[in-house]
């Protein structure tokens, strides 16, 4: 049954209140010991429940931390780490808890999500940024950057400018760990792509991009609150991007970045993890 957008948003506000009460009870009884974003904010990062928010944060951050340690990133020292496209901190929760020594920064285009990070993680330097570069960091200043489910939404023309920007702020010799959608994810996207035709197109082109069907309507209408706007801070085409490892290896070597590894289906049993290393001067 179709429900008008205003009804859906009112329902989210109601669920926000119910969840707030449940979380408060969970904290009082010692069941919940971590910051919990409101329901409407969690949904922006594909989490529909508190348990999923917590567990998916593990299945995303643990592989990144493991690969970082494998490549010699000093996670137990006071290095500079950026969570690029941090959302409501699914990965940040576990990274800061298990590796507390580094100095963490976080950024996202949605200012309502950054407000949550600033309240919940006061030791993290959190920034609301634009949908285009630059970022508020000095060149060659970061020892590690990680990003989950950001490049899986950026259109192909926009990718290259962000790769150049990440290369600018990464220290020579440092690593970036970026997730992408590939062959594993494509099989899980029948609601977005005709899988048979998409498979053929991906084999031929190496990349697929499809703007979300709700994009134009979501951008045009007024919202009861900016926190309910699924595209808050997004001011250009946004959708689903799928890439093959071959495409990434051929196109992501920019501004001293080298693609040193791609592990398919590693992140949350869905996304690929791309490991980039910036060449030393």
C-alpha cells in the first residue's frame, strides 16, 4: 500500500521516539554500552535495528583493521586516521574502541549525522563537508584513510576527483582502505539492476552506474526535518555504482596511488575492499 512521504516521515519520527526510550532502558540495565543514533539516521546507512547497526559495524571495521595491520599500519600508536563518509559511526564505534591510540577524524556530507558524531565521540574531529573536494586537511597529513560504502554510490565522473583529493591528504607510504560494490554485490541487487543484462554490461564496460529512482523526488520535496532527508548534503547524481577489480586497477592509479590489493566480498559479506598505497616521494 502506498503511503505519502509525509506519513512515512511521521512514522520515522514516532519510531525515533520509541527507539530512544528502548535504548535508554538498555543502557540503564547495562545491555547497551555504546552511542546509538536515531532510527531515521541509522536507516541512511542501511541499518534497520540497533543489533544490525552494531554487528554490521564489526563486519565492516574488522576486515579493514586486519588488512591495515597486515600492511604495517601502526594502529596501536598515535597516528592520524580519517573515516571518510563516516555516516553515523558504524565503523568508528569499533575502531575507536579497539584501537584508541590514533587521532581520529571523520567527515560526511550530511550535517545531521556529523552532529551525532560530535556529541557521541567528542575526541573525534568530525567535519560536515561538501559533496565536492577539497577536505579540511593538510596535504600529506594522514597515516590511514578508510571509507565504507561511499565509492559504491559516487558516479564515475565524481570518483576521480575524490581519489585525487584522498591522494593529496594521504602521507607518502600510507594506505587507504576503500570499499566498492563488485561481482558479489551485483548478485544481491535485483531491485536495482536486471542481473542478466547488468552482468553482460559489467563484463564489457567494467563499471555500472544507476541513479536512484527516488533521487529527483527526494531532492524536490520538503522534509519535516533535515535529519529525515535521505539526500541531505548530496547535490549531484547519486545511486549505485558497481565496478570490476580490473576496472579499478586500470582507473584508480592516480596521483601516486597504487592499487596493491582487492579482496572481493570481504566487507559485510558484500563489498570489495580496495587497498591503495601512496608512493613515497
